[in-house]
């Protein structure tokens, strides 16, 4: 790291320590010394064991499961660094929890993504670094800078190495909401685009209606930002193979939430391989068809650019 007169320090809580260690290895920095523990009644206790006065502090903590506990760890760590006179505090959130609740879909709904943004700002964060927000407009919920890294280039590099003739394949968006990111991926890969039109009856359940585009006799790449219970992804995969006539189905997603029956559904699905990023820790006993790519170097590069006050646009 090139010094401009201010120390840079990277800390992490308990959500994804291996990821934070990967970031530090890339930056040639030691992981900051802190203790994050829980009292008997469930309260989070944080102790920063080294001076951060005047330092450029980066706190690595995805707000994945257990979401509320990891969110509180992040908030309390930010508060601890602020009260210890850190020069600048960046919340590095590879996965931003509560991002799906970004609007009022019906009467009396909360906008939880905005509430979490307010909490992060109130705790004392000066900046947020994340990847593939569920909705890009969440950046506008903050009154501090938000850097939303895109995973597309990571997947493009992997696909170019894995597939011999990617231009003959089809990128499939599993729903209308993912069309923009799927189109970006398809354009970079030189592939055509198809869309699965579905109707969601209630949370975590959906009904596939029809397929827009030609997938018959082709290998298809499903592309989404996250996989939660995997119902939507598996239904889309079955539809494009059984209804559309695709020969093989691969799936790509940034965040592997994989809650509830996700692992069983994926194991039983026609998806040949699901490729995820390690923004969320890998699940134990995951099926062999699930593969993880390491994006800690991407975050390390972003952290160095923030620290040196360089442009982030080159990463996109």
C-alpha cells in the first residue's frame, strides 16, 4: 500500500473472517486486532485492541445469516472505531442484508433497506463498499458515498476459461428484475438473451409462466444476483429445459444465501453447475455442483483505490 500520511487498518467481525483474511493477504496487511463476542443474554460486545486514531479503517462484515446479529456486530464496530477517533470508517459489506425490502410493495410495508442505511450512517460510517446490490437505487438511500462493485467481470473471466464456444450459448434472466444485469453479462460474452417470465404468488415461492427467447437445443446460463431458497432458480432451470428445450443449464449468482431447502432443491434440480462468489461463507455439506469463486482480490483492489483516492470506474 502507498502511504499518504494516514495508516490503513482492516478489521472484521465474525460473519466471514476467511474473506477478510484474503483481502488482507492481497493488501499485504495484517488483519486488525479486535475481539467480538456475545454476552450470555445475546448482546454483542466489541473491543478494538489497537489504536485507530486518525487511521483509514475498513470493517469487513457481510450482513448474512444470522442477519440481525451480524448487522449489530457491524454497527457496534463502527461505533467503537468512531469513538476511538478513526480518521475515516468504511463499512465493507460484500453482501448487503435487507436489500430486498427496498420499496413498499403493498400497504403498510416497511422499507428496511433504507432503515439499515440510516443505522449504518448513524453508527458513524463515512463510506460503504458492497457488491451487486439487489437494487442499484439503494445507493440513494445513503447520504454518504456508496461503491457498488459489479461481479460481471469475474463471471465473464470464468466463463471464457470454462466454455469452448460461449458465443453459441444463451444467457437467461430468471425474472424480469434481473434483465439489466443479465443483458450486461450477455453483451460482454457475445451471447443472446432470454427471459423467464414468472409470477410470484408469495415470498420465496413462484410460478413460471413462459420463456421469452430461443433456448431450444442450446446451453443456457442462468444469471442472478442471489440464490436464497433456490425455488425461483430451480423452477426457471426446469422451465428452460423442459419447456424451452435447452440441452444443459448452468447457473451463476453473486450471493449464495442458500437458506431453508435450497441445498436439497439444487441437488435435485437439472442445474449442472451453480457458480457463486464467496461474499457469503460457503455452506457445509453443499452439493458438489456448487462452486465458489474468490472475490477478495476485487475488494482489496477497491480498498486500495479508496485509500489512495483513485478512481473506482476502472474496476467496472
